[in-house]
C-alpha cells in the first residue's frame, strides 16, 4: 500500500511509546518525525510544516497543554491529538478549549489512535479545501461594496445600523444594483455572521417546486420524493439569514405560507407531520414597487407590512456618476488577474463614454463590459475604440431606445428621458449630435445654432467623443 503524503510529528518523552507510535505512523504516512525533547520539536516545526502533531501532555519539565496553547497563539492550525496516561475530565476539557483535535488515554489503543489520526487529517484537508474555495469565491465575487457617492454612502450607513438589529429587511433596487451583495453585507455584519447565508431566487423556481424548495419534504410526499428527509431553504438557513431575491415573483399561495413562517417561525415539511421550528433572519429584495402590487392585488398586504420593517433602496448606477470609474477600475483589476492581463487604466475619452452611458443593467452590465474589454484589449489601456459597442448618447425609455419624432416649430425643443433620469453628459452629447445632424455636420452653423463659439463646440465634440464623418454624426 502506498504511503499517504502527509507529515506527522510525534512529541513523546517515553522512548518505548515514542518508537511504537513512530513505527505505526510510518507504516501509513510518508514523513514521520519523532521527538523525545519538546523544545527541539518546536524549533524545527517551521521547517517540517506538519499536517498533524501527536503530543504527550506530561513531557518532563514541559507541559503539553502549554505547548498546545503556544502553538495556537503562534498561528499554527494543524490538528493536535493529545496523549496522556491520566484520564482527567478537566484536563480533557482544557485541551479541547485550547484547540486539541482529540484526547487519547494511555496505554494507547493503536487502532483507536490510527482512526483518530485519519479522521483528524481528513477534517483538516476539508477545512483547507473550504478555505481555498472561500478565498476563490471572495476573489470571483467580492463582497466589498464600492462607492463614494452620497446615495451609496447613505445606503451603507443605514445598512450598518440595520445589521445589528435582528429584524426583517426589504431592499429595493433595479436589477444589477447589488441587492444580494448588500444583503450579504448585512448578514456578515450581524450577530448571525457565523451562520449560513442562503439565497433563493423567487423568479427562477418553477411554481410547482417552490414549496419543496422553501420547506423541504419527506419521503412519499409526491412522486419522486424518495429521500427520507429533504431540507428546505428555511431549514438550511437555521441560525443564519435567508434572502428572498425578487420576492414579488412569489405566488399568492406561497405568500400565505411564508407569512406564517415569518410570524411563528414554524412550518411543516411537505408530507411531514412534525412541526419544524427555525431561527432565521429574513431579507427580501425586489426591483418592483410592492406597494403598487398590493394595490393591484398581486402581493399580499399583510406580508408586505411584515417585510417592510427596515427598508433600504440601492440607487441605479446612472445616479452614481462619481462611482462609475471607481467600479470600472476595480473590475479591471479583477479581470487583469483572471485573464493574466495588465490593463493600466482608461483614456479620457473612454472614461467619458463609461460615465455618459445609461447602464440599464447597472453594475452587472458594467462588470460584463469590463470583462469583455479586458479579455479582448490588445493595448495596455482601455480606449474609446475598445468601447465601440457602447452608445453613450442613447437615452433609454421604457426598456427601448426612443427618440422624439414630433415635428417641432422653430425655437422649440423636446426633452424625453427615463423616469429615473439621465446624466448631463448624455443629454449634452445628444443635443450636439442632433444639431450637427441638422446642419449636415457643419460645425460653424452648429455653433451658431447653439449660441457658442466654434472653439467651444470643437472642445465639446472631442470631450464627448462625437464622431463626424462627412454628414454622418454619432
């Protein structure tokens, strides 16, 4: 049988026990180092980088519990199994409090020792894998909310207050504004931070499966329910937080059942006869006007009031002009790392295009744009040409691109924008583009119409990235 590729250290001052344990461990593990002297072992620890330590409690002038405490203070996280000739409950409790993985009494049961070592190493491997995956997840989906605009600072200040209060939260915001990120921030800064954070997308679950997802089921509840017990999302979120993303999509039938859970925190699994009690914090998010849906009879009023205890609103990206380049730069750094690129920044024209774009998809759309640009950009900066697929002068109304077609009298104008507004740069660019189109690209005539100097018009054309090719202006 091939030896397992782990490093084991044995610290035991009894020569017979020392050699016996070393022999047993050497039959299964690739590197085993045995020490009679604890001080020597500690001096060489940083060189050996052990995966597990077998540590005697009574080591002549040294005490194994003190050594264990010293190891943990120094930041060593490997599992430590304590060995002792005395079966002392208080000693075992102290060892566990200090971070011992196991406590074995001499004379050693060698089979028990082997099982304890295997279990400890397996658990340590799983912990390391979880740490690696968690770090990777943090890199891929950073939970830092960036922004210096007044609206986002206000939202974050309110979130910090709400985090400490164990109450229901309702988050409003358009798709892509970061509602789930904000919900996770609230969870991570709450007393429930060590508990699970469970997300359920109410719009993505088929209606016939939604109850199973939320409450779980027991064997025989329906055709195909073969598992003895299947936990639902509420049960998985026990002692933690559950986010109902796009809660407006929840059916009226399920809203009734959810209301009961929010009132009593008790429910039955589908097909079950035993009532389940849960301890969860509920956060809901939506991109729709729930009060309007209540008036239309599409959302239960009692559930709305139960959810609307602490209310937060995330502003759309187009209302966060100061944050667009901050976010864009952060995404460039993220995708530089992912694609092994070295994009150093943006040209002024590229920055203006990003700042004047409508961003209907908000931060999610900006992130996707930057990912595409970093992947395909041949140079070391993002230029105007890199963003050729964007149309920064576009005003989006009601989900489509609308331009007024009404014939206007001399001196009249018409401004049509989204109810959520639009950046000044976009409006100014559209004004200049329309005027140049009227004058057939003639800048002298356009400047006269606009009542500005030709030099100022040229400056604005360059600043706003307006392209003039003959009579074609864009």
